[in-house]
């Protein structure tokens, strides 16, 4: 019996080291190049329980696997376990599609609706009927702006908690909010609803943020959000509550980003509960002229030869460099496990609109884009359109599965990646390239930190 290098490794070389990115274990390490070359040359001589601690470590972390292992089937199993799991009932609930903001790049239509009492009761019945099939309930509050109707969140949370208590299953909740209404009193109300993590967007220093993220009447929002977060940071002592501060980069915000990064570092990231998320903004629906503000030609902003990936990488590197090891690792795991594959490909994920429509993806709420996969009936029964549902929750690989088996990203992407682009729109070829570039770029960003990408020999010293 010999060993082989796992097929699920990306290799990168820097300064005499080979960096190994392991998509199966979502792990990485670096190893001196001559040592790595020597190991590769002698793979067939490796025995079970090797004395060499480096080899033992590489086997333990699955950088090396036995010759006989069929990694394709293990990749398939990964897909089944992630996308067809009953570990948790994952609900994303929109109390409203309405919002108090009118962000320039927003893709939503801001329908001023509100979840009716009838739909709330149907949702409670749905959870009561179905929770027995799952290990726990996890709710993500979304919108529109969910905090426009905190009383809906409170009512549903109360009922969900009771159901979970009856079934003796855990209940957890997170929220995506613009942060404007999240003052300390509101935060305390949401604590009672078990909301422990928030994603809040800050697009730049005040002068930039307020141009991109303003109230429906055009008024600024930056000062209010920062004052809310400062208040929570000072008054709340528990480490249990965490905040991902997201920045959407547009032509405007990318230029001003270093100033914002410094401010956030000094004021929030010194506290491990606050972590950064940097993303490139994409097209919206609110402003016909907005296209010009989307970053399409990166070199015009950051200089000749800069690529989108490099820019994102450099920006993130400068921020991640300051966060503590635990926060950094947690952030890395969150990015990897939350994004790959997208929740829209998961059979245990249900997104409910305010009127009981079942969506699969939080970006496409539209019938014409196969965004509506079913309807919740007043008795809590979910009527699902299997033809549409199948496009989201099965791998579109019937004719070219071999492509995924040749792809090092398979354990993370699982052949579904972004199901909207790959399967619903059927643009798998274009999307594969983008997905792989995104995965490598995320590994690269984090590999710049010694603590989560250590030299394997030093790890063992
Ligand atoms: S990136 Fe493409 S080829 Fe690779 S696993 Fe995903 S769908 Fe398959
Ligand atoms: S657009 Fe793609 S990646 Fe984004 S939520 Fe929808 S399916 Fe998921």
C-alpha cells in the first residue's frame, strides 16, 4: 500500500515554500519546497503509521491519501451530506420586502408589504409539522429591512422557541440588517429572539457611504449606524454576539476604502466580535446610471495591471492582518462554509417571502427567473413545484460529471456552486472558472496569515 497526494489540493509557490490549499478539509499549510519535492518522489514507499512526523501530519490532515481511496466518491458523498442533510431546518424569513433605505446597487423592488398574521401562523404550523425531521432550527432574518417589523420577529421567535423546547432541539438566529434601527434597545429585544450574529453593511467613510446607502427620502445613514454599533459595543459585554461589517466596493467606495479600513480597525476590529467582509458590488435596479459606478475596469482605479482578484486580496490582506487568530479562523470558516455551496442548493433551506411564497435564492425573487419554487398554505403545508425545485437542489452534471471529478474545487463547490448561474440559467462553463478563481483567491488571502497557514515543520516543533 502506498500513498498519493490528494486530488483536492491547490498548490501555490511563494518565497521557497509550497502552499497547499486543501478543499476537502478546508485547511491549508506551507511546506519548504525541497521537502515537498522529496515527499512527492517517495510517495509509494510511505507505510501505514510512518515515523516521520511531517508525513504523519500530512496523512492526518488528508493531504496524502492511500492509493486505493476513490476520492470522486468521497466528493459525491460531501455533496449528499451538505445539500441533502437534515441536520438543521434552515429558514430565511422576510417579514417584509420593504426597506427604509434605497441603496444605489440594490436588486430588490422594495414592495411595501408586510407578513400577514395568516402567513405567520402558517409558518409556525410548517415548523411544528417539520421540525421532527431535523436536528434543530436555524432562522436567518432578511428583507427588505427586517427591523421595520420587530413585532413579527418577536412573535415568530417566541413560537419557534416553544416548538424547539417541545422537540428538545436547539434554536439559533442571525440577521441581515442595514443597522439603522439597531439601537441598543432594539438589540436587547433581538437578544430575546436568540439573534446572535448580524451582517451590517458600511460602504465607506460618511461621505461615500451616504452617497450609496441613504434613506428612502435621501437622508444620510452613516452616523446613525456607527453610533448604534458603538453603543452596542460599549454596553454589551458578552462575546456571544458577533457582527460582520460588510463593505461593497464600487468605483467610489474602493478609492475611499483605506480611510474606512483604518477607522474600522481602530474602532471595531480591535474587539474580536466585529469582523470585516469585503465584496465587489454588482448591478442594481434603482438607478439606470448606476452601471458607471460598478467596478468593471479595475486598472483604471488601482493602476495598470491590477486584477479584480489581486485588488480584493490586497484589501482583505490589510484588514485581516490585524484580527486575532480566533476571529480570523472563525471568519475563514464562515466564508468557506457559508458560501460553498450556496444555501440555494440545499434541500433543507427554505426562504419565505412575506406572502408565503417559497424562494430558493435571496437574489432572485422573480417567477420569470424560476425564483418562486412553491407556496405555503394556511394549514402549514408547503406546495412545492418539483420542476423548479429540481433546478436548484440537484447537481446539473448529468452529461459532464467528469468535469467535476477533474476539478480540485469539487469538495467545496460540489458541482452546484451558484445554482442560479450554473443550473437555473445553465451557464456552468462560465461560472466554473469564476468559482475556482474565487475559491483560490479566498485561500490566498488567508494564507498570508502565519497563524492559519503555518509551516508544517514548525507546527510539529
Ligand atoms: S467549479 Fe465547475 S467543474 Fe468545479 S466542481 Fe464546481 S461545477 Fe464542477
Ligand atoms: S445568486 Fe447564486 S450564489 Fe447568490 S444566492 Fe442566488 S444561487 Fe446563491
